[in-house]
């Protein structure tokens, strides 16, 4: 499914020196986001920095949210993930997309200017209407959780 996504280009290098976010393949779920830095940034082990993606988005539709997720290769091989683990972008947010980059490894990592460091995914959202009830209709699981079905 497609969703018209309004963007503002905040960093003029995007779309010129560096490609705009795009789906790398027909089936790609995410748009890669780039570190629009003025200079390469060394992330020390355990270090966390807020990096601009160089653009603002306005999702506009209440039934849609954005998620910023790590890239698998960087996260697995180099320990470069997100300081907030997952970024959640509200449909009414119009500010700059910011990437919290965390080096969870024990080796320094240099983020290059324009490097693809995270990905942006649109997801459907349901708003909850809270209904207070005295008891739930019994289910097979009931209140069992945290390893209830087997090994922890
Ligand atoms: O990785 C992220 C996460 C969030 N945001 C922006 C979009 C989002 O809509 C807004 C608020 O995010 P969130 O609600 O997760 O943060 P908060 O700490 O609860 O801030 P607020 O009080 O503004 O809701 O910040 C980003 O740019 N990058
Ligand atoms: Mg919030």
C-alpha cells in the first residue's frame, strides 16, 4: 500500500550529493536515512549522538506512524543501533527527523557524512478506545506470561 508522504528537504545536499530516501528494492519495507553531518563523527564505545537526517516529514494521517529502526548490518556487525532503540514518529510531527545513534560495541566507529545509518518505516496505527470492564472473557492464556508456555 502507498501513502503520500510530505517531506521538506532541510539539508540541500540531500537530492544532490546524496540521493533522497528511496526504497532500494520493490519489496523493501524501509527508506534508508542518512547521517547529514558536517564532518565525520567518531562514535566512541558506548557513545550516543543525535544526528539530523536532513529532512522533515509530515505523515498527516492519524492511522499511520513512522518508525526509525536500525540497519541490520550496522547493528549486528558494528553495534551501531539507536539510543532510543526505536524512534516513533507521530503523524502530526513536522520537525526535523533526528537519529539517536548509539555505539553499543567496544570499538569506536566512524560515521561518514551522508552514510545510511537507519531506516524509516511507515506502519498502520489503531487508536485505543478504553473500555473499563469488571472481568475479561476467559482466554486460553489468561494471565500467564513471561515464559508461561515453556522455557523462559
Ligand atoms: O528517533 C526519533 C524519535 C522521535 N523523533 C521525533 C518525532 C516524534 O513525533 C517526536 C516525539 O517523539 P516521542 O514521542 O517518542 O518523544 P518524547 O520524548 O515522548 O517527546 P514529546 O514529549 O515531544 O512527545 O520526536 C525523532 O525525530 N526521532
Ligand atoms: Mg511523546
